[in-house]
C-alpha cells in the first residue's frame, strides 16, 4: 500500500514509500540525518512553504512553485532547483553549496549570508535579490540577471560571471578576486572599495560605474583602459554625428555645443589612456582606484 503525496499546512509531508516507513513524519522531524533517497518534488506547488532549518540535502525541486517559501538556515547542499520559481523566497543563511539553480527565478529573494559555493546559477534571474555577505566563491553565474542585486560584502572569489547582467548592482566592498567578468554588463554598478585583483574584464561594459578605492591588478588596467577609452571615443563619434546633423539644419548654436562635447570626449580619452598607462607601468603592486565617476579617475599604489 502506497501513501499519498500531501502537503498539509506548513510542516507535514510524505513521499512515495510504504506507509509503515512514512509513519507520522512531519517537517519538524526533517532535521534528522539525510536519507539515501532525497524527496523528489518536481513541479510541486509549494508556495509559502515553511522549510526553516531543515535537512533537505539533495532534494529535487525542479520547476517547483516556491514563491515566498521560507528556507532560512536550511541545508540544501546539492539541491536541484533548476527552473524553479523562487520569487521572494527567504534563503538567508541557507547552505546551497553545489546546488543547481540554473534558470531559476530568484527575483527579490533574500539570500543574505547564504553559502552558494560552486553553485550553478547559469541563466538564473536574481533581479533585485539581496545577496549581502553571501558566499559565491567559484559559483557559475554565466548569463545570469543580477540587475539591481545587492552584493555588498559578498565573497565572489573565482566566480564565473561571463555575460552576466549586473546593471545597477551593488558590489560595494565585495571580494571579486580572480572572478571572470568578461563581457559582463556593469553599467552603473557600485564598485567602491571592491577588490578586483586579477579579475578578467575583457569586453566588460563599465559605463558610469561608481569607482572609489577599487583594488585592481596592474595587468587589468590595460583591459579597463581600452574599455574606458573606447567609450569616450564612441561618445565623441555620437557628438560628431550630432554636429553634422545640426549643421545640415543650419542650427549653428547647437552645432557649436556638439563640437565642444566631441572635443571634450577626445580629451578625456587621451587623458584616461595616459593615466592608465602610467599606473600600469608601475611596479607590480596592486592599484587602488580613487575615483568619483567615469570622468574623474585617480589611482594610488597600495602601501605607498
């Protein structure tokens, strides 16, 4: 005789196993050592479920509905949340090491202090998620959406963030050493006091980034300098095109304004390249950027 799958209230559950094995198991008893056969709740409707502090290692929740579910402090090591709907879920201080969150929707989720080491988050949506002090060392965030996410003081050493969208993300005081951020979108991101030593930045979009005591390795300056220089030159071309359009319409005053802006962008490009080349040719000490906005970039050698 097989027990029927039920989810009664917030803390009862059952799984496909003989009734004598199931007994009167409740969520409050799920803190026992992990069973060899973790539960499989693929595509279950578990919105608002209470899983706080439970031992759910290896649980399978593929494409499950878990909106506003509470996993605070739960052990979810190796859990499979691929394609799950976790919007607004509470995963604060949860153990999500080696978890599979590919394609999951974690928009607005609370992941403060969560352990996401080596987690798979490719293509996941973390829009406006709270990841303060989360541990993301060696996590794979390729193509993930982190626009507006709060990653203050997060540990992201060796994380893969290729083509990730970090527009407006708060990375203040985060540790991004050896992270791979190639072709990532960091437009308007806050990188003040962020450690980016040996971070890969080829093709990274850095328009209007907030700099301030940002630590960079000298070899990264060449990549960053090319990116910033390219942005200034692209802006110069835009203003040059505007000038031509204004002249065609015989709007002399507007044409003069566009011409001044084009020359200003050219000067900024030259100034930025020279400043970065000077810093790059220093001894191999890490460089700290002391800047306020894209157009005002300063540096000092740490320890000098």
